[in-house]
C-alpha cells in the first residue's frame, strides 16, 4: 500500500520537478542571451569618433573624408551632447548633435535577405561588406529631438541621431553616418594605472586636434610613426633624444581645458596620471598611459592614440591559403608617391581606402592579375630588397623572418607582409596599410 502511494506521488512530483528544472534552464539561457545581446543601455555612454569605414556615395560638403575623427558624443536617456559646438558646425556647414531626446526608436534588420539589405544600405548610405560589417542581424537606434523653439527651424541642429553596433558581440564600438561617410565610434576607456612606457609604440589614430588645425586631415601625416622609449632615450625616425620623466596626477577636465582638448581625451577617469617627458631645449611631450598596451601622446599641438608594438611571432601558416577573401584597411602606415589614377576612378585622398575593402581573389578584378609570388626573408634583407618606408620596417626586428606575397594588379605592384591568418601589411602605389580580414 505504501509502495503504491509512493509511486503515485513520484508520478506527480517528477513531472513538476522536471518543469521547474526546464524553467530554470530557460531563465538562465534567456538571462545570458539578454546579457550578451546589444540593447539600448549599451548605446548610452561617452563615445569618440576614431576611424572611417565607408566613403558615402554622393556625400556632400566641402570638408574631406576623415574630418570627423576626434569628435566626441555623450549619449544618455534624455540628452545627447556633441563636442562640435554649434558655431563650429555653422562654419563647417555641418550639423551639431546637441539633442534633448524626445524618444528613441529601435529597429532590427535581418540583412541576410536581399531586399532588407538593399533598404538598410540605401537608408544609411553604406555598403556593409565594404565597411567591414559581417553581422546579418543589425540593431539600429535613432534618437529624436524635441520639436519646437529655434532648433526646429535651424538646419545646423540635427533633428535626430542614428547609430548601430559595428559588431553585435562588441558593445564598445558603434557606427555613425556623417555627410561624407560612415565612421567608427569607440567607447571612452578607463585609465589603468601604469608606469611602463618602455618599448615601441605605433601612432594609430587622432584623439583630439588640441590647438592644431580645426578642420581637415593633416593629422594623418603622423599615422604609422614609431616612437620608442628606452630608459632615458626617446627614438623617433632618425632622431634620438635624451629625456627625463615626471609623473603627475591631475584633474582630467582641468587638464583638457588647459591644453585646448575640446573633444576630450576619451578617458572616463576624473583624475588621471600623466608623464611630462622632458626633452632638450626645455621641450616637453605629454604622455598619458591608458593601460600596458595603449597610451595617448601629444605630437605637436595634437593628441594621438599609440599602441604598443608587440614582438613579431612568425605565423604558423603563411602560404597562399591565406591570400583570399575580403580584407579591410584599418591603419594607414605610410604615404609615398601616389598615382591617384592607379587607385580608383574616384580616389580623392589617402583615406579613400579606409572606406573601401581589398578583395584578394583574382576573379574579382576586371584588369589582369598575375600569379602570387611568395618568399621568406629576414626583415633586414627585406628592407634592402624592397622600397619599404622606414616606419613600416621599424615595427620588426632585423632578425624577424617575414613571409611575403607579391603580385601585379593591372599596372600596380602589390606586396603583402603576412602577420597572421587575419592580419597583413600591404604596400601598393606608395600607400602602406594594415589589413584585417572580414569574417
């Protein structure tokens, strides 16, 4: 009798326990999914414009592609603040995104379908694969401004602002369209206290124009330069300086105001640590460590992000199996003697390639493409054999074994230095870029 009752009880309890268990698993999965997926709360925060990813077709205005780099935005539930003032926007014939937010709208696009892809690209004046965007589901967020008052009728105040994630899996990068093209926005970073400046550093992007030029893209002349700190020596190109260091803690906002950094440094901390690097003749370079692999440095009157050059590791795979697919230029390393007609019919500036992509497959070209030639060569011999800019070769040690691929596309000679399965350096027609594979 007791056995029968226990059996009936188990018949009732076990299904209930199973349901509770399944509900628990569902809640865990849902919570994990919600946590990982991109949402409106991930859009809120402080952002800095760092890189061009697409040159708009029919973009309008007189300023060059790349002019928006360094600009900052603060996005919150009820307000958007723009580092570009209204007066500057009027002078540049652009718009200021100082917005009192009325509401936001979220749309999801499945761009794996042709019609949705065409609509999204048309509305955003972008070609996703050329921009390096591989996601098939894109969440788009539009913030609308309150209507009424002087701003409503003023063409230099934006009526709305739209952004979407560059990758749904990365909550620290957004995409925004401007007059001339689409740009990357990177989230402000926290400074992690560090005093290690020793090593080689590569100039990767503008942080602020500081007291330098207020428009244009003259800052790209510094892109790709290599700075090396070694004990009490600073090396840059062919110059070497005896230096000393003074570390100081400062109020970030006061420091930005004193140094004319109206776009902000892209740092969240209220108090930051800086190094005054003292050179001969009473010259001083300001260096702000972010972490062990990133610093901000003053070059002239402008401020740049530099990233540590890590020791080169010879790739495990370096043959022609890597040389296929679509690749995205992510860093302009050097500019030499460029023939614009050899690049593209609409080539207008070195940043054109930032807004494009490189297809390695020969059948993607309408001009003749030669077979690949591959070689392995030490960096010191590579420098002697090929016409390579000094800063490009400075990213390697003399004994590093480089794996090279070269070919001819039409009339242009192309040479590739293979760093790993997803990163290469390319030299073509006087332009050297770092490429990253789109996948």
